[in-house]
C-alpha cells in the first residue's frame, strides 16, 4: 500500500498514520521526494483496508502496490528518488559524476587522481580499499589503510567518497569512511551483505550482476530498501554475453527500462562495461543519451602501472574531456525540442 500525503500534511498527521500502521503491526517507510511525502507499507492491505486510512487528516490517496518488488517499483513513490551524497544529488536534474582509480594503491596515486578529479569539477571520488578480484592472487586492495587514505583525500580535496564493501565482516569499517557504499557486481545477490547495507545510514550504489536480469537487480535493491535504507542508486556496468570484443556488454536499453520500472536513480559505469579505454567515452556518452542519472568512470594517472583495471582507466586528459562532453550531451537532452522527441 502506498499512502500519498497531501502537500500540506503536518508532521502530526504523518505521525498519526504511522501510529495506526504500527498498531496493526505493519512496517512502514516514509518516502520524501522534493515536493511530496508518501508512506510505503508493503503488506498493509492484508491487515488494513484503504478506506480506514483514506479519510484520515492529511491523506490524499491510498494506492495498492501490485509490483512484486514493492519498495523499488515506480508506483511505490510519488516521484523519483533523489539520493544526496555529500551535496551531489543523484536522480535530480543534474548529471552526477563519480570518478577515480579502480583501487587505492598509495597516497601519491590517490591524491594525484583526486586532484584532477576535483579540478574537473567532479565532487565524488571513487576508489576501492577492499577489492573483489577474480583471482585470489591479484591485488586485493589496501583494506583499512586504503580507507584512511580515502578519508585524507576527502579532507584535502573536499570530495565525497564512494568505496566498496565486499563482505559483512568489514562493512562497519567501510561504512564509517564512505559517503556512499558500493555493492559490487559480484555481490549483487549476496543477501546478507544487501541486508547489512539496508541497515546503513549511508547511500548505497548497487551494481548490476554480470548475469542478472533487470528483475533480479530490482529484487536485490528490494533487499536494501526493505531493511529501511531508501537511498539506493542502481548502476549498470555491463553484462556477460558472447560478444568478446569487450570485457562485458553495456546494456544500454536497461537504463530507460529500469527507469520505467523503478523510482530509483540509475547510473552507468562504462569502464567495467567495456574494459577498454578507447570504448569508455563513447559508451559513457551513450549512457547519458539514454537517460542515465550519472556516470561512474575509472581514471588513473599512470594506467600502465595500475594494480587493477589499468586497460580501462582513462588518462587524466581524457577524463577531463569526458566531463565536458557528458555535460554537453546532458544539456542537449534538457532542451525542449529533444526532450519532446523521446519522452
Ligand atoms: C569496481 O568498481 O572496481 C568493480 C570491481 O566493479 P564491478 O563490481 O562492476 O566489477
Ligand atoms: Mn575496477
């Protein structure tokens, strides 16, 4: 059940609806969009009828939720969700950009990249301290030492920090240091980790699994949402297909398809989607063109020396070029004529 409150509903009126739901043993979440407030109660209709709630003061309308992923579905919110990460709003009118190296390797490497990321006007720095690697012998990240360096970079360059949590055991450490916690593709169906992220106060960036359908991805988001964390951003990062010219296949059409089914913001990661530096910018721009709310892009000051994902890391000059071009594509889409064409 989705309870849409009137724009002028008072906090007391909201509290009264919540108290009624609570007295019926129903778990509910308040959802605040920029100009609307709604209450989502996934299983309320079994215990309470809409006509018990609809006459209450401050209530505009009660809508039944029919989608299987109740909290992630577009009809579970009065508007689109905007996730605020240290002042960068993901899902609003602006294109959100996140950049950084695949992993934190050293203070010098991190600070060099952080400096040009910040100078390019990007406000969110992403780098892994805990790295999920295909081979157990590959660089696994600096761990807690990497988190300390990320905290230093935040202070030094005034950047928000996005970094990955790979397991429940180290989630607390990552959560303390991060402004946004990434759940990587390989962990998209690690349900214990998703539930832990759902109990976090920090926004979550949920990557799509390399073999996950859109529906499975939304169910994964549902795990986070159902624990109470409403700040979830989806990130398409390529899926495994028989196409072997690139590391993965960027599923461009999933962006508008996901945005039709969910109120959550959707970003695109062209770096892991392609694995090839020469394909990153074209695919990033394609992501913006199909309506992505933001981009997550890997960049390194010396990609040839990178300890992970060097072949896909943009050189500093290319990263700066991408920021300008992505902004131009985004602005073009905001124009009245183009918007009218594809909406
Ligand atoms: C990463 O972001 O560096 C990463 C390992 O991504 P993914 O989970 O998409 O493979
Ligand atoms: Mn990487």
